[in-house]
C-alpha cells in the first residue's frame, strides 16, 4: 500500500464522517471514526463504527472515481478509469473481517453487527450490487434496522470498550497496520479474511481447471482464494 493510497483513504474517511454528523441523530447513533483494534493475528482498521441500540454499524468508505465492477463473492473488484482497469480487494470481504474482529473484541453476537460499504467520489456501479453496497441513500440503510439489539446501558458499554481498546490514531498505528496487512496477505497457512486455515486445492472446473490455489477451510462460509 503506497503513501498516496493511505492519504486518499484518509480523505474518504473524513468525508464520510462529516456525512454521519450531518444526517444521523447523535443522540441515537454514536459515531467512532478511524478505529484500529488488535486482533489475534495483528490489527484491523475500521473506517467508521456507529453504535446504536439498533445494532452496531461497521462502515467501509471507498473514495473512488470511474466505473466499478464487482460481485458479492468475487475476491477482487475492478475499477475502470480513463480506459484502464485497476483491481482492488472486494470491500465486502474486507468489511467481513472488520465485523468479525469487532464481534470478537466486544464478545457480542456477530448478527448484531451490520456491514455497510459506502462509495464516495464520481463513480458508477456497472454491475448489480448487494443492498449494503451504496453510492447514496445510505441513511435508509441505517433506518431499515428497527429491531432493538442493545439497551442504552449496553450501547454505552460498547462505546467505552471501543474507545478504551482502540489503538492511538497516529501515523505509527497506521504504519503498523499496513505491515500487518502485508504479512497477513502473504501467508499461505492462514486466511486473511477470517483467520481460518488455508488449504491447497485444485480447480475442478472453469477456465483454470487443474490449477492449484489456496482456499479457506471454512468454505463456503468464507470464499477467500489465493493463487498458489
């Protein structure tokens, strides 16, 4: 990950943070931004965590331009900008790790945490996207969660726990997280998405039939794959 990529990411996070403050009732939704928490195999950095009695929302913010192609299960998505194609990690997979890490960190049911991927910038989806991947209208996503998940006391407990346990918002924390990412995604034994063991498999169909790849042992619950 380059320095430019990190700085662009910070701009996207700041933009999304402003939107939360403008459109979400702070008495109901408590927003925590740029949250880095320790995990069993390094750290995970979450753009935004919004805690409410209707659940905890984990938001991955993408500040991108151009056309965006992707599907729910694909390992990578594609950005097309000025006729050139750029691959990037499936943000749903990325945010799945965030939600699981936060669930473990707070010792709460994973079903009480909701994943939202929010795209910013002058981009356009060129493939159908799941209901939790949005260009606009994200307020309706929050409002659609109407079932009470936590008491007011529990909401405050979760906020206190996150603030107490998150790493300092410093360049050192960000640098360490980038190193953790490099190490995790270079592993041939541990799934970077969910932390389960990777298994060497052979493709039995499709264009790559006969080719070997590393797949998560939790398939089909986790569909992470990496080339051998």
